[in-house]
């Protein structure tokens, strides 16, 4: 599903965010990407989403080499990815429902089908009665649920979530993680970046660890049990 080989990302000022990073994630697997702040987790996510290009190395997703991907092909790649960013990137001048409808409108789904899928996504994350609410009126956990609904409304094969439980209380964090577990159980590949893997109650999640831009040895990968 995802194969990264010898990834390096060096910025113009000379800072090397990633160095010779290699890993493989199988279809339907749940994986935690851990590491200290500044370890390179967000950089790696931007490379996986083709927001940035690596300086060296390759990324292959579903047989597609991202390093050879044309700019015109990038939007089609992202339709297969559910992207959840640290800052959520919600539109606060639009309702909950309109936030989830937006990705469907961009790809040209018929209005009736788009509405059905948006409502189904909101129900899946536990927000079926908040369609007309504006994001500012939601709690932090509800805003994260909204971000997830918008990310999965296109039914992606892969979910990339960057610190999805940051700044949430323990109860809200657990509920968010249970949503990801539910998606993984129906075959969606889930990659979650976190600086604190111990606090995440995820079942059978493999761990990849970044340290100062380098990936730990495969033997350091570990499974976490539900707390």
C-alpha cells in the first residue's frame, strides 16, 4: 500500500528534516508514527500527501510513484487519501454540513448523492444532529470529529492523521481513536502521527519512530494494547 525508500527532505536553508527514511505499510494496517517535536513527522505526512516533494528517495502508494507524479495528477491522488491536519483547516464561515459537502462538490458529485454521503459521514463520527451548526460552536473533540468526517467523505483507502488527539481531554481522545479503529477494521489503512503513543488506546497498532529525521530500526516497532 505505502512503500517509502531512502526518503530525504532537505530545505533550501540547508536544514535536513528527513534522512534516508524507509518503511512499508500494508493495506488495511494501522500504524503510529511517533517522535519528538521536530522529528520530521509532519514533513513525512506532507511528502505522503504530495504537498511537498522529497529531495531524494521514493514513495509508492498503491503502485503509484509519487516522485514521478505530475502536478495535474496530484488532485486525483488526494481523492484516495483522507488528510487530517493538526490545525483541522475547518471553514468557520460554513456550517458543519457544508464543510463535509465541500470535498464532494470539488470532485463533482451530484447534489443528492453528495448530501447522502455527507450525512452518512457525520453519522459515522457521531455528529448526526449538528449539520446546521457552525464549527465555532463545537467543542474541540467535535471539531476533530468534523475534520475526520470531511476527510473520509470521499471514502479514501488511506487516512493520514497528524496529531489528531492533540489538545483533547482523555475521554475525547479515546473517542477519536475509536473512530480510527472502526475505519481500520473495515479495511482502511490508517497512519497516525503522535508525539505521545503511550496515551493512545489503539488495538494492534505497529509503531514507526522518527528521531531527528531518521527512522528507528524495524526491531523497535511495537504493538500497543487498549488501555
